[in-house]
């Protein structure tokens, strides 16, 4: 007998949570980095990420903070981070 997988909804969550894989997260960060390079606004980035990856607003904010280097857990510079993301993702997300 195969048991169905259960999705848990924690207190305060609207939807069941499933963490993205490292590859998915790298693709999303690369997509956000390219949009920032193209001069897109935060609202445009949010809309595009929501349509492409079905990610909530708050998670998109985290990706933007990672790419711009404004998150508190990162000490790397934006140019180094952007170069790493381009190496990882390449032009596959355009």
C-alpha cells in the first residue's frame, strides 16, 4: 500500500510549504539578478517571479536581498555574487 504524502500547513501559513531544491533556488536567484541588471523595478520583479515560479512575495524579497547583498547573513560583494549566479544559471532563464 502506498501512503499519500501529506503537506503540512504551519500556523500562520496560507499554503502548504515545500522547500525548493538548491538548483531551483539558484535558478530563481539568477533570474532575479538578470532582472535587476535589466533595470526592472521591485514590483516588476515580484510579478515576473510570481508568474514564472509561483513564489510568494516574501520569498521574492529574500531573493532580491540575497542578490543585492542586503541580507545580514552574507558578507560577499554584489559583483562576486552576480558573477557566481551567472556561472551557475547562464542564459537558460531568459
